[in-house]
């Protein structure tokens, strides 16, 4: 019997961001980076893969560590493995593409792209080499970062790149300070930067030989580095999917919290901006603006996939008030007859395919909206100021630092005869938790809470009509509280 599944869909103590989902055989495999719980920088752990049967997305299984960072020759200088992608080669084996980085991302743009190989999708991968030209020279054209792989009917394409600024080479040549900053960021000489005719920034693609290492066709921009996408220009997190005879380029935009897409009839040119697929702050949905984001926002990376006739977008959310503890989430999406994708609302039910049952106990960290009305945007750091966030202590996961006027939202439940709500809370705070099925609507109940050093289970009667609704909890009071779980009965 299938279980319910919610966001995040992996165990609450697991942190696998930058997810690239792929179907191999009858299972979907999630390849991604691996953060530490409460980590101090990005991607501190070795690559670990989870998989699930394509016909039961509630049954995720840990396949274990598939590749260790110390297998890469560059480990001593850059010990962290960043966002990978996997592809099945024409020889039937599986290839993992990734880049190494140092503390807080330093050196992550220095290249090249490394490659590991395995006979199975989630076995023990072994280092194979790096992407190189026929003479063995490492391929480091443009900026090697966030590689994504596509076996395009036998043609192996690797997409990659980043973009921090749009200054043309002429402007850099006349501004020594800006040029020095670009040199430091990308680990390139002035000659390498200024000698790249179409700029080192931007989204790129290189075609490989069947050995999965050697360049067959030199790298090129797939989108001009100065292309105008209306404020949603490419930043990083390249991912390519072929949908019918169209190429969908998925990427993180300059806004940093959203996954966007562009579409073309070709794999290497003429991409037209399509829109935003998902924002981890829900910015752009239901009138939500940047200054009213529904969560702390920050880096995002992911892709789309069709599983049993249903399309999904995989992305990640932030926890622990930082960019360094990110968790995998997914939402249903729909590709319309004209090829467009409407932006998905972030939810707690994600892969469940339907609302969660309006009865039972749920961990508070599955909340998809956590906001005090002034949530920050992550910036490659750990915040020290106080605001509500998913965190942990003593092997427990909960939402902490809930202060006055904090909203905690769960979307969606199917309520049927639900009469009571119980919350497990602790903290210095005393006040009221209002219960709502609509932001700004009438309260469906109130739960009085008082200061306690231990978890207290506090119950109240609620008036929620039968049907599908979100559940919003709004704390009003003094001090701070933490929320561990909720029980509907």
C-alpha cells in the first residue's frame, strides 16, 4: 500500500540539493549535491543517491554513497563536489559529471569538468578523467560550472556555465579593477578572459565523443551572454531536457530563487525565454513579491521530468538560516499544448499527487510557507539574526525562532470531519496561535500557548469545513516558540 509523501520528500535529516532526476529502468534516481545538516559551507558530504519506483513516488530508497570526493585528483585543493548530473552513455554505462570547489564556493569556477563512471545507475562510481580536447588539454573554455548531461539520440551534450556580470570585453579591458575581480572569481588570466571573443560569462554547451571525455565539437554559447530575458537572465544551474522535438533549458535566474526555462527547436541556439517554473519563496505566485517572499530564499537548482505521464519540477529549499543546508522538494507541473509551463505553487504535498489526509500527525518542517513578513534572501552565508526557520537539535527537526506575527503554512489537506488541532510547542513565548484556511480570512480556531522548556502538546477545537484547504498557523505573542509537529483529528 502506498504511503503519503510530502515535501521535503526525503528523510528530514537528509540534505540533497541541486537535484537532477532521471529514469533508468523502472526507477527514478535523484542525483544531486550533498549538504550537511547545519553545515558551514556548500556540499560538504559525498554524493549519495536516492531512488524510487516510477509507480510509487512515496517509496524513496537510499542507495548509499555512490562517489567520494577524495577520488578526484583535485581533492586536496578543492575538496567539495558541486552539483552533478548523470547520463547513460552509448556504451550502456553511467557517467557522472561534476566540478570541484573550495570553501564557500571559492575555486568552483576554476574547472575543468570531472567525470566518473559506473556500470549501474547507483553503484560505486570511479574517477574516469576530465573533459579534454583531443590533445589531452583540459577543456576550460568559458566557465566550467554546474555541468548537465544529455544523451541526445546518441550525441553527448554537456551544458554548463555561470554569469555574474554582462560587461563586454571592451569594458573590462578599460577597467583594471573589474578585470581583476573577474580574474579572481574565475581563476583565469587577463589574456584568457579578454581573448574569449564572446565573453566568458553565459550558458554554454560542448559535444563529446562516445568516450564521454573528448571534445568532438568545441564549446559555444547557447544563449548570448547579453540576452534580455526580462529580468530573469541566466545565472547558473544549467539543465537540459528534450520534450518531444523541443529542447527545454532549465536554469537558475539572476534572481537566484527561481528556476526558469527557455525553449528552442535546436540544442545549441535560438532559445526563447518561457517563464518561471518555481520559486523557493513562491515569488510570482498569487501576487507574492520579492519583499513579501513566503520563505527565506536562496540558491536553487533542479530540473523537470515526466514520470508515468505526469510532469514534475524538482528543486530545493533552504533550512538552518543558510544556503548550506538545502533539501530536495518537488511539485507537479503541466506542459500546455503550446509548450508553456505555468509557475508551480510550492506545497507540502508535492509528489503525493493529491492533498494530504486531514487527519494524523505531521512534522512541522513540511510547512511550505514560513515567514515573519520580512524573510531574507540567502547570500552564501549563515544568518545570525533571528527569524523563523527549519532547524534541529538533539536529533529533532522543528521550526524554531517563531516570533510575533509569524505565519506557518501547509498546502494542502483534504479535511473531512476534522474537529481538533494539536500542536507540539516549546520556547519562551506566550500567546495565541490562530488557525486559518485562508490568509487574511476568519480564524478557524485559536490555540493558547505558554512558555515551556519542554515540548508541550496543546489542543484546541477547530471549525474547518470538509474539503481541500491549506492550513495556516499564525503566532501572535511575546517571546519565541518552536513548533515540532501538528496533529489533526
